[in-house]
């Protein structure tokens, strides 16, 4: 009899747990639950953005839910839902999900993984500081053009073929370091290697999405240690530069982001800058600078995809080179030239569309109970945006999987900006360094195509397939050759 009662009890507990797993919040968006404990994790594969897009076709093409680990998630699948949530209701969706991994790596500092009033003030400061440093103005053009000359010399001295992604990453790193810390590094400097290899934000999308993987990290000590040491080494480099800034700080001659932050710490009244805990201030500055640096290095990926497209579709090289000669000639390219260069601008916009960099972007979190598209979404619900699906929406783009810059030109050959292409996200969490990235893209391609003819390396396989090793959609490593244009 006792055994019978025990069996019934166990069965009732299992039934309760099973029903609890499939229970959703009231009036929650539809979507799959997956397996107990894991949710839909086992089904996501190497390209979760494509799997989630297919699920959206089945459950809801606008707003869908799914279970990931122990939590219910929301994913926004079209531009209308994304704009409604992140722009019109932006503050309600401006949080970040909690992650034990990133809490460990950042100690709650920086910008990318913090939220609330501290994030608001820090972001406001960042916008002000970058604007004061000339973001989007001629001084930025000068920094980019100067670094390109170093890159061009590197191209020509490389001999036969060039490691595309490594070369571009070092150039972009130097531009970002100039803006943030007033410093650049030689390409063979060991410090350059430390900085360019610091990309913990680019961990696999699974690392970002569910806390359950913290358990797996404990079973993978080598990987766990590698991520931690990588972060420590990068922060040590940044801290050393910050200490040098403090020793030589001149309030009347602020040269970079670090100087502006130090000025805020010493002389301003911001609630999150004037703490008597100077160790915490230093830690915040280190992680803030690191966040912006990593985000800046991500521009390398878009530049890499652009070169892949130039190599695969050579006709665009010829067309853009002719436009560069007509508009820029022997001048130094600046953003002032772009209004007269529809072919280059349409090429860049198509690169952003065709090869979405952050296919699912970083996750958001609702900061209060909200209603979206008729659904009720509880506070603290994590939210994703499927940017890949937006950029490949057949309602907007004819033959979306084809690379076609001509789709961004009107009947008169003028460039048409598209609000359906959001490589830098939108709303409250829009990329802080967007203007820098856009300037890099335009000037780099104007200089590269204007000066060099690009060719595939002999025997080098080259496709638009990506490398699914991280959360950023990167090209597979490739090499190419250059030849001076006559």
C-alpha cells in the first residue's frame, strides 16, 4: 500500500512539473516550448536566426514566444514590431537580461550589460563625449584616412596575399583606440594582439541567451578560464592607459573619451561619476572603454563582408571605381562626398542587408509589465530582435537572398535610404558608435576601391557562407591580393 501511494505521489509530481513547463503567462504570444529544462536549445543549430524565423512563420510572424532554459522569451520578427517595442515603447524594453557569466566578467560595470538609471546617465555621457570628440565631423575623417594609409602600406608590403580579417581588424582597432584613448599601436605590437583577440562579447549566442549554460561552463574549465584571462589581459592594457591619462590630465585639453570621463569624475556632479569609491570609478571607466572598443572592432566584420562581395561580384568594383574617380578624384574622401556617390552608398547598404552582422542582436529585457501588439508581456521578460529576418523579409525585398545593390537606387539612379535595414539596431539601445562605423565603411571603401583592384587569392575558396562560431555573423577567414589602379 505504501509503495502504491509513493508511486501515485511521484506521478502527480511529474504531471505537475510537466504542466508547469507548458504553462505560459496569461495572454502571452504563441510559440514553442521545446524540451523540459532545455526548451528549444537543442533545435537551434548553427543558425538560430533562421530556425526562429521558420518558427515565426508557424506561430506568429510578428511577435512570438519560446522557452529557453527556465525562462520564457519574446522575439520580434518584423520591422513594425521592432519599432513599436524599441522606439515607441523604448524605455519599457531598454533593460538587459541578467547573466551570471557577464556579471562575473564585468562586475556590473560598463554600458552594454547594465541598465536602469546608471545606464541612462552613462549613455547620455557617452553620446556627449563622442559628439565633443568630433564624431561625424572632419576630425574623424582625418583619423580614418590616416589609418588607411598605414593599412594601404601594409597591403602593398604583404607580398603575395593578404589576411583580410586580421588586417582590417587591426586598422579598425587603431581608429577606435584613437577616439577612446588617444593612442594607436603598430600592427606587430603584442598589445595589438591582446586587444584584437578580446572579443568575449562575441561568444556564441547560446552563451548570451540562457543562464543554464553557467552550469556547463563549470564543466568546461579550460574554456571558462580562457574567457576570463582574455578579459583580464585586455582590461590590464586599458587600465595602464587610463593611469597614464590621469598623470597627464589637462582639463583644458581633453583629447579622447578617457579624458572626458576623468573630467566628469573630477569636476562634474553626475550621480554615477562622483562616488568617493575611486576604485569603482576606475572599474566603470575600464569596462565602459572596453565595451566601446569591442563594439568598434565589430565594424571589421562588415568591412570583411564588403570585400568578399567586391571579390565575388567584380562588376561593382568597376562601377564604384569610376564613381570615385568622377566625384573624389585626387581629393581625400570625406563624408561630404557621399551625397554624390549613390553606387558606393547602395553597395554598402546592400552589404548591411545581405550579411546581417548581429543577426539576433543582444537581448533586451522588459522593465515593467507591457502590452505589445495585443499581447501582455510581464516585467523582466527577455526580448530578442530577429534582424536577419527583417533584412530578408520577402514582403520588402525581391529575391532577398541575392546580393543586389541596385535595389537601393531609384529610377533616376539616386540612392534610397531604407528604414528596413537596421545594422546598428534602433531605439534606446542603438549602437553608440554608429556614426564612427558608418564613416569607416564609407571612407575605407572609397579609399580601397579608388586605389586598388582587388582579386581573389589563387585557390582561395570564397563564398557568402558565414562562420557560425560566434554571436556575430562573420566571414570565414579568407585572403586576397591587391594591384594599384593606373
